[in-house]
């Protein structure tokens, strides 16, 4: 029957698969391990092979109603139960519920002598009995290679292992076989030769004193699978693989705009603020108010009733709350209303992948609309630059997929080029704000500008950035003949300008007065002249009248004389000739 | 497996139980006069099992005549014992008595090795 099942499976287009239930692993394997076939998990000591196998069984038993059998060749059932209890797996309870059988296979070479031919039918019977006891669909053989240390006859062993894997296939169980990694080979005993359907390699690497676990599917017959090395982690919830590199650029975009919490900044960003679901980077030198801007965004989001996650790699939540209170932001209220969650940890505390995984987990649990990472640069401490870069890209993709607005702060150190981020993520951010110091006349002032903002008409102006008791304020900077001025220079420049204005005003008034005076003087002179003229006119008139009177008198006299002399009447000749001598 | 020796019909004792019982009696190492209690684990009637049984019988007749007992446990019938007694290989011969427990896997074709495994060679020499 099992054979028939397998055959029908083989004719199917896609291989039937058994979901592992392990976070991320089902995504990269395209649905889990090949159903009814053995899967080999190899890796060096401490890579997490046993744990992966156990979780495969536990998830199968609890989530997919597929009971399992765990054949332990290394640890006793009690040890195993104890080891995985910290991960929240209660093997004993599962055994009681008949969902799981743990069978410890003890192999001691000293106890066994070999004489002649044998086979491993005993093991087969044991596995078979265990499978039958709970109706198991999943079987784990945890480090079956231990058989090689217990039994001498390698020829028999190899033949029997081959038979065992075939037998497991025939029984139709999905088997997971773990094996230690060998030198230059996947497994010490070359088990990959026998298990050829699916091989998964676990790796545990330490780079710069930080360890990272990675998983890679070496081979998966008959299925398309992710080929990369995927980081994974083991925490209190078990195993999780991060298949984030496979996300691609398929995320939806939103036209919705959200306020930055600083009205003037919104104005700079096309009047409406950031696009929802975009990545915003604010970079700047130390103490330029990056965290304050982030807090404004958080405050604004919480006011809208949205949930925010704040990852702080430098400050503790209490410190952050206290500091933000000084600029009039009460983040504590939001934290208490459970709209705001802080996650503070030192970046060097975990490896990068762990950080990524934690961020993933928390984001999935809290489902926020806004995520702040303050500062992203410190993640380099947890890994190297390239890793941090890829991790951040993955993180950005992840957040974008979920339509989460991401706000990253980045500290630019003095020596570096200013328009550059430590982790070189500037190309993947959508909006890049820049806060810089302007040092002038013995003081430092902050200035903010929008370096880029995709998809909106944003201001190209530099704004002075003030941290007041009421929060962040943006002011116009003074741009004049003496360049860009901020702070007290701006103030003094303003005073100087005022003074100059006053001087100009006075000058104007003085000129005005002058003109009036001049006009008055002119008018006075005109009046005087007129008076003179009038006087002269009077005099002239008087003269004329006198002359006329005199003429008249003379004429009268001459007439009288003529009358008296009885001279001839040639009036004109007489009058003209007689007049002249008189003058 | 119907030979002269008895084939277990009731549940055979697990090896742990056997060891516990032996401890009570406080015995250590085979002594010349000891009664031998042997158990042969087989799985069904495979040719290899039959060979093993025949070889065992021969050795016992030769070295332990009259003071041995062979119990054959068929794991197909008692699969729980495979786990309990930590049996992987078939056939496996277990020397329950005299103490301590010894396990020999294989069809006992190599008589010399079987004798050494059963510590019979040693017993012979001490005779």
C-alpha cells in the first residue's frame, strides 16, 4: 500500500511534501520535506541538527496530526526531553498522548562481539514497533552514524543502512536522518549516497566573534527550492529560518501620506509628510536630533492610534522617555496604552541574524505601522559591513511587504563623507533627511534638509532645526550676502538688519525734511521777489503819473504862453523842439 | 524454531530484569561449574537465524554439555524486547548467566571468536 502511495506521488506533477511547521523552512523548501522519503540533515557538532529534527516531529504531532518516532542514537530519552524543554517542547507529555515515541538506541562497542554474519533486523523491528505504537508518519533517526562506532562490519552496516532507507520509504514515513559533517564531505560516513532526495546542511560559523547559524538546501530532488544560505536561529520558540532574501521587490505601495510630527517638515515634504510604508533614513552627526525626530514620528503615529515599535540600540526605554520629555514628547503615555513598544539591546549583544530574527519576530507579534531603528549603524558592531548591508536590505523588504513605515537613524561620524551611511543603505531608502551642524562664530547650530524623497516634490531649502521645549521646530535660515546664518549669527544678523533699516529710515526722513525746507526757502524767496517787483511797479507807475502831470502842465503853460504871444499853431513841432532842451 | 531446547511462549524477561536477578545472587564472571543461561534473539525463521542456532547448539554441546539452557526470542513476536534489551543486530546471542551479560552478534560462524566472546576459551584454559 505504501508502495502504491509512493508511485502515485511520483506521477504527481509536484512532489508530495510534509510541512515541517518550522518558521521559514517551509517557505524555502516549497512546502516541507519530501513526504514518504528520507531527508538528510547534516552539519557539524552543535549546528542544531537534533533540534531541527525534534521540532519537525513535535510540529508534526501537534500541528499536522502526524505522530512521530524519534530514534535517538546519542542521547537518552530523558536527556533529550530535558534538552528541548527549554524550547517549550514537552516530549513526555506528547509520549503520554501517544503522539510521539522516543526510543534510545544504546550502542556500546565493548559489550558486543561480532562473529559472522548478521543484519540489523532488530533495529528494523524496533523502528517498526515504534511506528506501529502510535501510527507514526514521521521518523527521525538522530545520528544513525553512531552505528558505525558500535559495529565493526562496515560492509554489513552500509548494506543494512541502504536497506533501512528503502524500508522507511516502503513504510511511507517521512524520515529525517541526521549526520555529522565530515572532512570535505557532507557526512562522515557518506550517508548522502543513500539519502538522495533531500539534503539540508546546517552550518554554525563564527565571524568576528559573533556566531551565525545558517541553513542551506544542498539538494532537493524534484522541487524548486531556495539555494541560498539562510540564516536561522534557535530561541525559546524553537527553530526559525529567515527566508527573507527571497522576498523580491513585489511589495504594494500606498499613496497615503503620514505626518512626520513636525508640521514644518511636512511642508518640506510636498506639504503632506512621508508616504506610508516607505523607508525613511535620517542621518547626521552626533547630537543633531535624529532620535528627537524619530520620536516625533512615533508620537504622531500614536496620536493617530497606530502601533509603533522602537528598536533602540543605544538608549534604554526609560532614558529615551526621559530625554524625550525634555522636548515635550510624552512617549510614556503611548507605551502605557500599548501603542508603543520599546526593544532596547546592545547591538553587539547578538549576531546580526539574531537581531534580524528578533526584529522579525517582534514585528510579527506586535504588527506595528511604524518601526524605528535607532541607529542602524550600530548593527555593524554585530557583524561586518557587508552582512549588515544585506541584513538591512532584507529588513527593509520585510517591512515594506508589511506596509510598515520604517524610520532609520544613522550616525555619520566626523571623518566620513557626510552624504554617506555606514551601512550604505542610502540607495534603498525612499526619503533621506539630513541633519548637520553648522559651526559659525563659536557656536554650533543644526540645519536640516531633505536630501531625497522619492515620489514627491520636496523642498530644496535648508532649514534651521531647533529643539525647543515644545519639540522640534524648523525655521528659515538667513541667507544673505554673508552666506547661510543660523543661531545667534542669524539673530545678530537680524538685529544688524534692523539697525540698517532704521538708518535707512532716518536718512529718508532727513531727505524728506530737507526737501520741505528747500521748498519753503524757495517759496520764501519767490514771495520776496514778488514783493520787490510790486514795490518797483508802484514806483514806476508813480513816475509815469508824475511825468504825465508834468507834460500836461508844460503843455498848459505853453498854450497859455502862446496865447499870450499869439504864435502860430504848429503844436507838434513846437512841443518836440521845446521839450528837448528841458531834459 | 522447534528444536530440543525450549522456545519461549510466555513473555521472556528483559535483560535488565535478568541482570537485576543476577545481582541479587551476587555472581561475577563465569566459573567452571556454572549453569549457562543463553538467549538467542532472532527475527522469524531466517536462514541466518537457523545457522546461528545450529552453531550455538554445536558450541554448547561441545563445551557446556548438560549445563546450558538456550532461550530463543523471536523479536517478530516480542518486538518490545528489541527496544528493552537494546537489540539492533540479528541474530544476537546474550549470555544471561553466568554474569556479567555478554552480547555476541552474528551467526556464530567463527567459532573461535564466539568462544572468546562467551569467555568459554578462558574457562577452558582454567580447567
